[in-house]
C-alpha cells in the first residue's frame, strides 16, 4: 500500500506577521485543508525572535518545518559562491546564523539561490561553493538541523543544477547534515524530464517542492502531475509534497484548488 504524503507549502513571512490578517487567514485556510508542513522565507532572522514566531504558529496549529533562505539571499546579496571573497565569507557566517536560528525553532534549512546569485556563473563557482561548505563543516562540525541543498535551474542559480551534481557536492560531508531537495519547476526549466528524474534519482526523501510550469501552485498551470505522482508512488516515496509558487488575486482559492488537484491524483493527506 502506498504511503499517504503530507502536504506542505512555502510562504513569505510578513514583517509584522503577528498583526497581518491576510497571513493569519492563509494559515487558517491551510489548516482547513489539512496541511501539516510549513516553510517560511525570512529576510533576516536577526529581526525575528524564534520564540515569538513559534508561539504565533502554534496558536494557528502549525510549527515551522523549514526555513527558506531565498529572500535573504536576494535582498541582502548573499552568495556562498560569490567571486568576492568578502561576500562569500559573510554568506558563510550568515548561513551559520540561519542554521542556529532554525535549530532554536526545530526547523530544517533550505539552501537554494543562497548557493549563488542569478547570472551566467563561471567555471570557478563550484570551487568557491566547496570552499564555503568546507568552512561550514570546519566551524560547525555537524549541523544541528538538516540542511537541504536545492537543485535549481541555470536561469535562477547557475550552481548545482542537476540531482547528480547536488549529490556530488554534498558527498564529501557525510556527517554534516546535508540532503538534496528537488523542485518540479526547477527540473522542468533545466530541461530534465520531471517524472523520469524523480523515478530514477537514487536518494529521494524528506520533501519535494511542487510547482507548476508557470511557477504557480501545482495544478494551476500546464505541467502534467499525474505521471509525476505516479512515479513517486511506484518508487514508494515516503516524504511530503510542498507547494511553492506565486499566487493569483485569491491565494486561499489557489491553495484549495491546488490541494484538490493533488488529492484527485494521489494519496495525499
């Protein structure tokens, strides 16, 4: 019997999250739709007390599953593969701070475009990322939380753009806490057959980001999710499905439509 997959979603944390009515309404809609995992993008963890966020989420029936770092990387110019060594070193220190913050609230950490800023990239970017990972390992020894290396498409972040490359990059650090995170939209934009890739990638566990081909929530674009979910069922995938994407004028309606679309196709909680 196939496992039932928990549903999750990634949202941006508003600056005044405790008084933001739309954010509270979104969380209420997620609870009504039986979502159990929540990822949040936080621009600067130094400005958000983990204990306050934890209490706020608990009051809405949630805990933070994963901390997304993309907003912080974009707004603050962070890059673990930056050609400017000062920026690269600062990014390592910021990553350490984010790991510590995530540990306080019991969340995993996602490293996506934090790997490197959008652009053409260069031949040495991978070496600079490895240098940053060496420094993380040297300073922390072992991360207190899982750190997810997200595979991105070349147009958004030109560093680590295939599952094989991600596995190779984290291989030298077996005890640190790295894990590979895949995203249907990134795989499709990178030109990889999504269903076949998910069927064949050696280590698929924890969570999978689900975005449609227009970067909307799954089921709100043209991507064929039936073969994707069938491939996950055949391999006995036991992780979660995490929606990530842009919203239309009615985010709550988008969430309901997307959840219904996935539930029609697969054993989703």
